[in-house]
């Protein structure tokens, strides 16, 4: 038998027409067999790198992943894991110095790419025609993908790992196929015996088609693969098989078709009788049949009636109007596919009446209560979950997203995402019900909720067409926003006439973002809630909802959101990053503190904890600390008229000590008039005078224009100038030394990622 | 008399879309005696039912406009939590229905402007008009305003006649989409129970949804 690997010299990928990339897992590799390999690679390659000005690429995304890993608290982790976390930290230090001397380039890539995997694939596909490329990674899935890509494009694209000596070790097709199958079997076994998580399920979903294609293309057979000792768990009998009517763990699940055409219109089904409480019905799961007696009536919904099944299941019997061909066929598909995941109330058996006619289905019992009745309203939220913090809401988002991600991997579109078919329990588990409305295999989701309907879908009949993933992702984004904001609608703004369709269509997302001053921001504490949201999540929200946002037409996927919310969770846990203690409050009563050093105090009037944060005053370069919190300030006697107070309101004469206050024109919070400058509070003044770091002068590539200046042009509908000279200023002298060629090219490469990459590949 | 405390906080802190309901009630002298007593009982029962419904509780905002020789506001819009039950209404004078409806429409406009100004979502408002007689003032303007709003889908109106003296032809002018209904005897209780269920139904929908009224439930109180 031939060797399963081929050894190559990685230095060949440091030649001018080639590129070498390194993935996160290589830096975190703790395998003693390969120890020192990275170091050897750099020793062997450094002269070539510098001679060709062709540094090894470690994309920003990888650096970000390493940073995240290095921040994990290793206590309580396994020894191996703790060692890997330590390695991530060490790698960062190494990368810093290596990039300083021009050996590594780590400024490529941006945050719009959710996963390094996807980034590498995009990169390789895009530049395969220009360069030979090699990626160092241990991830078998991406290895398979790139091998397939290389075959499809007939280009030289390699994936491998490093040996101890810094040689490039590349799997043969056979060996890679074999390893792919072992990985698949490992995840599939966990899924089958019920110990699997979403990662297992999405790996299974991803690997299955990949391996099929790989086998076909390279003429390899699955039967040749012997499952190694690592997969013993798959043969263990599952204790859950005994319980009715959960079916036996089946073979790993194939996703539904991704490209099914719309089925012909739905039609009603004939039936002789609809069973009710106490009546016996027949059930049939994927591989078993039996009968059961409908238990107590649990509820009547818009489509039918739900009865108690057994300890862990319920039975839904459709009403006459909803007993249709589509529902029957869809439920049969779901039952037959035997998808199972915690929190998804997927049909496990079809239910027939005594005449053998389809009348409903069995599904797992959901626990908890509807979002609508728990977290979507302050009164209900404080009644149901009085101790929860922001991090608990973030957990709910994560739990919701894991389920959505899994369903999307199975090519299931939920369709009617709304706060009445999502439930949450006191352990923050999310349950998704109403599986019979899901869209799959060309059966549309016939129902919808305007608040969660994408602009493109509004005004159409839900049952007339299939929803696109973009429509679904609109609902996902809206739901996430409403979880974090406890029920507030993203497009809420002042000046509406109550027309929700109009609000969604106009795309005027009114919450304050960066230098934009949206005067339509709703009143109340919502602005404070919004202000405390973790910046990356805030960015995704803004770009998804605002018509000028970058993700307005290409909305973030469940996977992307999941990553953002996991980062939000670790941010809230990290006291250094999340310096404002109020950021973990569900209902904060002030804006997020300006900076880490801002003084934060309890309110002396009402005693609310951390209720006052210092406001930076740029003029005297110190924090102004208000005397009382916003709540106490707002409780001062208001003028008798119901109209909004005039901009300068003198307080009653009986309180001669009160200062006159006025409203800041940017943040609309009131301040002592003495604190305002050109109608702005100290914090907003600072902001207005700050240079926008995202707008660079076209001549010198430096920030050049203030937010205030930008607002001036915007208000007059003028184009925003693009250079120092256009605003009658002179570019500052380029006084910075350029220690290495890399540093030079870096400072030139501030425009978009692809532009930078093109330039770089073009040898610039 | 009803009293209420004005609080801006629960207006803006509650993200639930609001459904403003104006009860525009005839308190002319012909209503005195058991009709007005049953009406008061019915209204209070309506409040209780809204209070107990988890959805309607956070959605409904109710005011009462009365009309006799002139029109007056019994209490302005408030959430159910802030509404005290009414102890009595005095019945006297003539039937200034035009003035009553105009005032009710004005209060609805003002309330919508408040929602709009503070950033609160709302459903298009409801107007419940109840009378046992015929108008003694000019109703042309009021009719025109109501019809325009109903046709623009900016108002849902329920004109209800009380007893055999109610002028159903006049009420019909206020209801371009469906015929007005006459209360069966003094079944105020049944009517307000039905109304609270209907409000609850709306508050479970999303603004913009078409909500089907519970027509079967009408049989409980209407003379069909
Ligand atoms: Zn205070």
C-alpha cells in the first residue's frame, strides 16, 4: 500500500507567483508529533519571503479567532484544551513580531466574512487563475472542499499540514477520503445516539454531500473505508429506542432538496371524522406503527387542536379548513426524514383516524411559554424572569440561532417566524413549534406575520410563492433584535401613522448609529438599550435594517449571527472589554459610558446602582458627572401643558438651585444649558469634532473629515468631499517611517478587502 | 367619576402596539334609570375583561366620550392599569350625537399623534357609538369624517342602538361597511364581553393584519 501522504517543500509557495496561507487550528495544534514545525517553516522560508516580498498570509479573521481563543479562561478546560488556549496567546505574540519584520501579513480579510473557512474558499476560487496557493489547516472538511475546488478549476491549490521539520504534508485523495469518512462517522454516531449537538449535526449535513461528490469524482468507494476504533460508539445500542413513538436512531439525515420547485396549489383533504379527546387514533412513525388515545385537550389554535399524547409528546389534530394535501405530504416528509434535535417540535409520527385518513401528527412536547407572553414586554418580562440579565437574552438568541442554523442546513425554511411559535423556558431553552408550516421540498409556508415579513414579500400572498432565504433572514434579524430589545420593533420611529408595511418598506432604521443623527429615534429608554448592545451585533443590526446598510440586501446568515452572539456573550463576561456594568442590564437607564475611564456612580437621589456615568467634556478635558440619574432628572415637575417642553425649561421658582436645562440636538438628552455647546452635550460635541476613521483622504490615505462636517454636507444633500484639498486643507506630511515593505503596503491598502487583495496580488 | 394618573413611562416603555378604543356614549335624559345603570355596569365589566386578558391588557387604551345636550370627555385615553372603574354616569338633556362623535374622533386623532410623536406602534382605532335615540344636532360633519376614515381603513366603527327608540337609519350613516346592530334588550354585559374579546383578538394580531370579527358571537347580544 502506498503512503497516505506526500511530503513537499512549503518554500515553493513563497515564490512570487504563489501564496501560502495558515489557518487558526495550525497555531493551536498541540500534537507533539508536529511540535516546532511552524518555527521551522519560518526559518526555512524567511529569506525567500523577504526577497520576494511575499509574506505568509494569516487573515484578520484567523487573528480574530486566535484573539478570541486566547481570552478564554482555561481553568476548568481539559489539559489539552488549556494548552491550545495558551498556544493561541503565544501565536498572537509571534504573529505580531513576524508581521513587523515583514514575514507575515495579517491585515487581509474583514469581518464581513463569518468564517475563516468560507474566506479561504472564496479566496482560492477567486485567485486560482492567478496564483498557485496552499493552505495549512487540520480541518478535514475544508481540505475536502479545496481539493474538490482544485479539481473543478483544474488548478494547483493545495491543503496540508506541517511536519516537525517544517515540511508540507499533503494527504493523498484516498487518505483524505478515508479521513473524511472517519470524521463523518464520528459526528454521525453522536447524532445517532442522541449525544450530538448542533455542531455534529451541521458537520454531518456538510460532509455527506461533500464525500459523495469526492467519491464520485476521484472514483473512490465508501465500502473501502473501514471505520476505525474511534467510531465504536455507533454500534452501542441506544436506550431511547424503547420509548414510543420516537423512532430508532436512523442513518444520518440528508438535507431536503435545496432547489425544489413550488408545488401546485394546496387542496383540501376529504375526511369522515375528526377525532377528539379520549378517542383512539392510529400513528405511524418512520419505522413503527401503533395506536394511542388522545389525552386532555391542551389548546385550540388557528389551525387545529392539540391534545396530550404521553409524557413527552402531544398530538395536533387539524381542523377542517387546515386538513390539506400540502400539510399531509409535508408532515410525511418530516416524519420520514426522522430529523431530531432538542427544542425543535418536529412531527415524529403521522396520525390517522379510525377510517385510516390523515388527521394530524405526533410531536415532542415543548416546554416554556411563548416569547409574546414572556420576553416581548417589560411588564411580562419582569413578572416571568425577574432575575435575568442581558446575557440571558443573548443565550436565548444563541439557542434560537442554533436551531435555525440546523434547519437551514437541512434546507428547511421556517417561514412564519414570530413570537407566538417560539417558546422559552426558565433554563433559557428555546422551542420552535408549528413545524407543519415550514417550507421544504417546494411546499410553501402558507402563513406569515407582517412584522417579520421582508420588504420583498410584503403585499404578496404567503401561500403563492416560496420564500427566499433572504426573506427568512429578514425574519431572523427582526426576531433577534426583538429578543435583545425585549419586544421593540426594529423599524419603530417617531412620526409613524401606524402603517407597519410602510415602516418596513421605507427601511428607516431610526436608532442612533455612529455619526448619524436620526431624529426619529423613539422616546423612552430604548435608546439606552440600543446604546449598550455589543458593537459587532449593533453593526450587523444597523447594516441589515437600514436601507443604506451594507447587509440590507444580503442579510447575515444564521451562522454569522450565531458567531456574533457568541462573541456578545463572551464580551459580557469579560470585565475588561465590557467596562460598563450597566451593559448587562436588560433595561439600562442611561447611555453606555463613553470610555473605560469614565466615572460611574450610584445615583445619590434614588440610590440606583451605576446610574450615573461621566460625560466627557472636550473643552476642559474632563468628565462632567451629572448630579442625578436620568430617571430622577425626568421626574422633576414637567410643564403643565402636554406639549413637549420648550428647548430651555426653567424649573419652578421654588427650586432656585436647579440649573436651566436644554436638550442636546444630537442625543436628545437634557443637560444644564451651561454644558451645551452649539446645542450639543459634551459627549456629542466630542463626537462631532472627531475625524471619521472610515473616510480617508484620497491623496494621503488619512482620516480627514469630522462627523460634524459630514453631517453638514449630508443635511444639504451634497456629496461628501473625498480629500483634504476638497475641504481646503493640506494633507499632513507623511512623517511616518516605513520600516518594512509590508508596513508600506499595509498603509496603502485601507480600501475594501478585495481591492487591497487585488493590489497585493498585482504585486503592489 | 373616573380619574386617572397620566404617566408617560408606560406609554413608551411598553412596545406592544396599542389599540385605542373610544366609547362614545349617549347620556341623554332618555337613558336614565336602568339603561344608564346597565351601561355603567357593562363598561366596568369591559374594563375588567380587558384587564384580565394578557394580550389586551398591554394593547388596549380606552377613553369615554359622553353626549347629551353637549359633548364631554369622561376620561381620556389610558392603559387599563391606570383606569379606575366608573361609579356612575348622569343622564340628562338632549342628544348632541354630532358633537359627541366629533369629540371622540378628535380625541382619537390626538392619541394617534401622541403615539406617533413618541414612537409607539398602534392599530387603527375603534369607535363604539351607543345611543337610544336620534340626534338633536347636526351630524353631517361627523358622518363625513367617520365614513372617510372607515373607507381609508383608518377606523373601525361599531354603531349600536339601544332599545326600540334608537334611530337605526342615523346609525347606518355612521357605518358604511356593515349595518348597525341593535342591542337585544339591555344586554350591555353581553355586548361588552363580546367587545373585549374582539379587542383581545386584535391585540393578538399584528398591525396591518385583517382581523376577522367574531360574527357568531354577535348573537349573544344583538337583535339580528
Ligand atoms: Zn436617581
